C-alpha cells in the first residue's frame, strides 16, 4: 500500500484488535500512518498487542479502549464515553468475531455468535454514525466470510433457538454482516460515508482451529489457507485505498470485488434484519434498566 494513502493521519477504530486478523489489520494501518483505536475485551492482552504494534511500526499514535461486545449495555457505555472524548472518526472496521461449536448465550440472552459477530457491531455502528457523518468522507468496513454462500441464513431463526450448529451460527452472523452492509448503503445515500464488506478468506487463527469437529477440519483443510498478513490486506485495502473513494456497497475478496449470496441483495431480507436488530437491542437494554 502506498505511503501516501488516504488513511494517513486519519482516525481508525477496529474491534477485536489484539489478536488474529484484527491485530494484523491494526499493525498494517499503523504502518500507513493512521491513528488507530484498538477496541478489545481484555485490558492485559490489548496492552501487550498495542506495545508490540508500536514497536514494529514506530507509530505511537495508538489508543487502547475496552469494550465487551457480548454486552449491548457495555457497547452503549463504550460509545458514550468515546463520543465524549473524541472529535472525529474516519474509519470503522467491524472485525471482532467468535465461533462456538456448542450454543452459548450472552448476558443479554442472545446466541453468542450472532450477538458478538453481528448484533453488537450493528449497535456500535448505529451509535457512531453521527460522528462518522461529521467526519466524512469516512468508511465502514464489515468483516464477513464466504461461508455465508454455503450455509443459508435461517431468517426465521437467526438465533438458532430450534437447532444449533456452529457453522450455521457463524454463517448466520456473516450473512447478517452483508445484509447490514447493503441496508446501510441505502440508509447512507447522499452522505459521504461509504460501507463495504470484506471476506478475509480462510486463515488459521485461534477462532478457526479451537474446538472444530474432525469432519469440519477435513473440509477446512481443502480450502486454500492464507497467512494472517494476507487475510488482513483486504480490510486494509477497503479502509485505505485511494481508488475506493466514494465506492460503496461492495464485497471484496483478495482486494478485488466478488459476489455475495443472492439473498443478501434482497431488500426485504435487509429490512427484516434491520427491524429485528432494532427490536433485539431495544429489548435487551430494557431488561437492564
């Protein structure tokens, strides 16, 4: 990536920034001269990653902030504090993700994979949109996966209350990220905020290697594996490329536009998920008041 990238000097926020693809994305953005805000769940692990990234990039303009995406109340607390102390935000990368072979729920009572990978990012983005608009031109990048093309999302049961499989849950969350991207394109029409989704490809991180069944490991072994550095490049490209000025509503793989599942282009599906997300957030926060 060119050193005169659009992103130089810009403020970028990335969730799940202390490990895996998120950490490498942070490192590459820092190397381009941007100011990076690392959003992590664990203070100690986040601080260690921050120190390492500063050492390898010579960019000390990195800030660590703590947020537990498994709690919508904490997402609200985090954004309230962030908006009080920060005047601009040019790039938001919704990167954090989890994978569970067995069904677990968050403190809000929602299936964890869908809640962390998608719903928390939906809410985080909603709360940060006013600042992103004021800071425009700005960009939103949503992490998805090509798994969304293999396991169709269960629109009538996205939280998998009637039957659970880890791969289905992960696909639901990643399909939701593409639907969310396409809905946001319509919501942000006329603004200078662009939103795109990216597929980092198959990479062996802790999330993709721990707890997987033998049969799924065999399938995964047939998929070309990228290094973490290669997987992060598409997120960095979407965030920083001068060529993507004004480009919105795209899905990128290996820094090139690629196709998404047909159902993600359906406006009814996009609107349904949008309204469901609003309701789930409202109900979760109401329970905690």
